[in-house]
């Protein structure tokens, strides 16, 4: 046991003292942030052609032109509001703009199932203001330019735009639910983290094992310790290097969050009520009076952050973190043993390729199908991917944030047990291959040969 | 008493029999030469004695006890395939390897300082291993092997990569270890060093032990009854016609009037040869020629591999 500690210590210190460790520790979060932020940005700004259905009962906006940025497309419909809401739930449109007939106020309500991209509301409002003026100018009034301008100014400032969210069951609420997005993001982040960790640190295990073999130091070492001790020492040592890196990242994240929190405390208060359309506008649109409308057009983005925090709090983080650590560690050990076995079996880098493929493929495949798993976290694909130890660390982490509805307890128990069994099996196989392989030089290794080694008695 | 004994050790790799019922014993305070052509099974046997691999049949005893992992700390093993971590510092690496042998850090440092001074590599303590010459790396490996002061050593090709000066240094160290009571298994293809160092010999070929015994006894066993006679004769003597049939002249060479003849003696003795020669020549030197280990090795291995003849 003591000797394993000596091996772990050397493995750890050797890597931590290297410059590459420092570089990766700094670059890691930047890469990671890029990996996460880029798709989010693309999703928000690049959302092309938001198809918004327009039901205009007032008749004042009958020629609403699409906004300048072209990313929003208006479709005029003439159906019952209830029918349209159903169609919205069925994803026929991205959003529904309802402008009721009303003599005292101008404005409407945007219905959507999930949050719209940033700027959509202001774009729609801008389009309404612009086209209202045209309508009024052309059809209704015949007055002097000055009074017209004044009137337009007066009226456009009074245009109200509310926002309502409709969930799957048709329940309406003023608050956007970011829950699904957050679940997705958490799933992806933990999936990516596990994926990267396994790749980075397992190849480190492979490299270090191969280094010992090609350096011919391995026989000197196994004359003092058992090969299995050396293998365990290496795997644990590298795991600690990875965990150190992860801890550095987490601590710096907490510090950054702390700084952000003290700088913008309002973001984190749960029931903060900023001046915003959706909060002030009563559910019954018709009771709305112009006198209340002064601030109505201020689409305050801070409400978005507030809702985000609220949704964030619906996630059971303790539970998620525990499972993340479980799959993080077991996934690593499962693959690291197999990588160590490869490193022990082959003589040089080029020979590793043929054995690497079967190990990288399952992870890559899980990553490719992760989108389908996320869309359908209780589906068959998700189930099978999350009980096979080769794929379950990533598949499970994508599913877990969706909670108990998506992953039932028996599935979790099955997945975790199979994962542990998988670790034991891979460690056993690896130990057999490693023990024989590290002392074998100049032999072309085939799968048949490896199978023979596994069957050696001692 | 024997420090290490192997009883009927058989090792299988799948269908391949790497060792077939090989028994050896290393006597206390002796150097045993473990010889054999490449692939004979020497390294397998050495690894089994080091508890790195395990026999399928047979047993190993260390100081009379069945070999366990605990005994490994009492063995100093210098493998044939030996290397070092290239990126690690020399001193740090030596400490690490010593700690794996069970030494404390402080103890390791104290002893390493002594040996580094003795082997004149003290100035390299803080350098990286990759900056060392091969000879210096070999010295470092040797130091690490003997540092924990075991009483039993296995040296597998210890001289490879050394220049003659360092070979000598190492030979003296090995003899010094023996003087201090150590027992050693010495495996090499360099037969000259076997004759210099070994007390006993074991020859392994094709997974089987084919020869075993004391160095002198083996050489005696394989002697060809050849005698080298140096003599002077005034005129050219027809030795062949003068000597009885029991003596067969293998070769004869002349330098001025000094002759060196190699004569094989059959059925009689060296005294008879001398008696037969004395009337005709004046003898300057006379000695029996024993076969070298090199010759014994080649003849014994070839006997089993007729294809090589």
C-alpha cells in the first residue's frame, strides 16, 4: 500500500510540475467557456426566421412588415385565439402576436412556449410602432403634419406589448421557464466534462505507461512492486492530477460567481420585480388603461436573468453533483484501466492506434447521439446507452438533469451497478494484459495475443 | 546453505514452454553464472526468482522459505532491459527507486551520496537523466540495485554499454560484494567475464538445463587432454615419427628454433608424454590446455541444435 502511495506521489508531482499542466489549467476553462457560450450565442443571434403568427383584431396593424433584421417573419392568420394557442403548442409557429380590438389602448401580447431569443420582443415592438404610424397616416387621419407627428408620437409611446408563456398543457404564465434549457445545458456540460476528462487523462495514462515501457524502466520497478500496484498507482495518480485541475476550475468559478454576485446582487434575488412589461400588465388585457402605460414599452432584460435564476433553483444540484462525481470517477477508471492495458501491451505510439479505436468510438458515438438522448431522455436509445459502461457516464449525465420523470430509480441503480461491475471487469482484464505486456518487447500484438494473455493463469 | 533454490520450475506461455523442469541452487557467498543462448529461458527464470512472474509448476525457496513478495526487498536485481525516467532528475529518481525498495527517504539520500561520490557522478545529482551518457546511466542503475544492501543479487548483462575502465570498476564492485558475503546470479554472454567471476555455472538451452556445476569441474569435465609443449630443438625434429601412437599432434608452430606443439594424449598420461619427448628435445614449458567457457558453451549448445553445425 505504501509503495502505491510512493508511485502516486511521483506520478502526481511529475505532472503537476510540468508547464503543460499550468497551461491546461488556464486554457481549460477558456476552451470550455467557448464550447458552451458559442452555441448559446449562435442559438440566440443566429435563430433564423422566427415565424410569428399575427392575429390582429384591431385592424390597425394589418400590414405589419417584417422587422429590418429579417430574422422575424410575420404570418397573418385569421383563426380563433384558442385554436392558435393550440397550434403554438404544436410548434406550428415560434410565437403568436395577438392584437385585440380596443378603443383606449394600443398593443398586444406575445405568446410563446419557451423564451424567445434576445431582442425578438423589441424587434416586434419596433415593427409595431413603425407600421402603426403608416396605418394611421394612410387610413384614419387627415390632419396637419405637426399634429400628426405629435399624435403618432403620443400613440406609439403608448403601444404595449406583453409576453405570456404557454406550457405543454396550455397553462399560461408570465414567467418564462428556462428549466428545459438549463437541464440541457447542465447535461451537456457534465457530458462534455466527462468526455474531455476521459480523453485527456486516459491518454495521459496511456502515454505514461508507454513511456515506462519504452524507457525500459518498468522491469526495474516491477522488481520492487507488483505490476498491479504500478498500474493502480499510475491510474490513481493521473486521476488526482485531473481532480486537482477540476478543483482549481471549480474554485475559480465559485470566486468568479461570488464577485459577480456582489457586483450585481439584484440578479440573484428570487422575487425581485423589475419594471417590466410582463409583470405590470394584468392578465386581463382589456382592463389595461393608458395611464399605467408609461413604462410599458421598456422591455427590461433583467427579468430574464431573474427567471433564469429561479429555474436554476428548481434543479437538485446536490443530487446531480453526487452522480456527476460518481460517473466522472467510474467512467475514468473504466477507461483508464483499458488505456493502461493498451499502453502495457504495445511497443510504440503507432501500434496504439488499432486498439484505441474501439475505446474512442463508444464515447464519440454517445456524443453524437447525445442530442437525441437529450430530446428524449426517457427513450429506448437513452436507456441502452445509459446501461452500457462504455457509454453510460456521458449518457446518464445528459439524462440526469431531467429528473426522476426521465430516469427512474431502478434505471439509476442498474446503470450505477453495471458501471461498477464494468470497472471491476476492465481492471481485471487490464491487470492481466498489463502484467504480461509490460515485460514483452518487439512482438507484434494482436487481439488474439491479448486474449491469450488474459487467459494466462499467472 | 543455499540462498536460493528453484525446484523443477516449469513456465508456460500458452503452448510455449519457456522453462521445463529447471532446478537451480545458488550457494551462499558464491557467484553463479547463468548462461544460455538468446531465448533459452534465462530471463524468465530470473523473473520468476524476482517474483515478477510465477511458475506453472515447481517452487522457489529463498533462504529456505517459500518465495513471497516480502523477500523481494532482499534481492538486488539489475535487469537486462533497464532504463530510467528520462525527464526526472538523477537524484530524485534514485531516491524514488530506493523508496520503492522500502528505504526511507533520509536513509536513501545518505547512502546515495556515498555511492555517487564513489562512482564520481555526484555533480550530476540535479541534472536530468536524459543529459547523462549511457555509461553514467548504467552506473546509476547499478547504484540503485545495490543501495538497499541486500545479500543476494541478480545481474543480467551488467557490463553492456560500459567502457573497459568502467567494466573493471564494476567487476571490482561485484567481487567486493562477494567478499562481503553476498551471493550473486550473474547472467551474461560474455564468457571471459564468466571465467573471471563465477564459481558455479548453469547452462540453459531451449528451456532446459543442460549443464551445471563448478567452473573448474566443468572445464575439467570437458577437457580434451590437450597439452601445450614449448621446446627447443637444434634441428628440425620429426616429432610425429618419434612419438608412440598414443600421442596425436594437433598443431605445431616454430619461431626460430623454439617450437610450440599442441599434443593430444590418449590412453596414457602427461608423464608418459614428457618421458617420450625428453630424449629428443629440451622442454621450456609444459601445461594442460582446458577448454574455455566459450568453447564449452558453443559445443554444448550446438550439440542440441544439429542444424547449426
